[in-house]
């Protein structure tokens, strides 16, 4: 008995066996292998869909940032992409996780704001050199980004790296926001004392 010829294409991507993958998957596989043109084509082929998905899951105002975050995560994970599912499915899974992480951050931020607001109305004494300002009110007046960075590092005691992870920004951004928040607070106290 003569054995049947072995199928040497088993385990390889369908494109390698002759079946054409969808264009996005073909671009992703080529991008994985280091083709910069394929990277750009992959983004162009999928960007609108990723944006629409993020806008639907979160909101249109956050969709640009979430789309960018999705591609940052995707390109970091691209070396592990094997093409077992379509690149579209793989990428939308990454987008879903980016949106979920964003929503968790928003919920944490709201809870922190609520906790700060509740503390502001407890009647406890707050250190105030002018005797006119409530510290929580001063912090609440800070722009949201600066307030988050300031509270995380200066009031809750997180390291700059931990605060950066919570906020989803680089450590340098946290340092800058905290420095600006301190400047804003000093100006507010100075204005209150002068006025």
C-alpha cells in the first residue's frame, strides 16, 4: 500500500495554503512581518470601523482617543497575531478591552470625585491659612485632568507611575499635571488672601 501524500500546509495560515484572507487580515500579517506599508494599509482599512465601535460603546467624544489606544495596543500585540481569526475580529476585541478599561477609569474618577465632595461637606476642619477657603473646594476648582493627577499623587499617595497607570497617560504627563495643579492652588490661595 502506498501512503497518501502528506499535506505540508497544515497549521499554516489560509493565505499560505492558497486561500486569500480578507484584506485586513492580509495587511495585518504583512505588518506583523515588518512591512511599514502594510501597517499603514491595515490602519486605513480598519480605522473607521474601530472608531464607530468605540463611539457606540463609549461616546463620540472619546472615540478618537480610544481608536488611537486600540492601535497602540494592537501594534504591541501584533507579533503574536497568528491569523487564526480575522484581523477585524482580533482588532475589535482589542477595541472592546480599551473601551472597558476607559469606562472603568471614568467610574473610578467619578467615585473619587463623589468621595471628595462628600468629605468637603462633613464640616471637618481643613488647613486653610486664609481661614476662608475649604481645601476640597480648591481642589474641585482644578481642571479635571489636573485634579485627578493631584488627588491620586498628593492626597491618596500613589506614586507617579501608579497614577499614570490609573489615568492611562505617561508618567511625565502626571508630573506636569501635578506641577500645574500646585501652581493653580497656590494662585487660588494667594488670590483669596489678597482679595
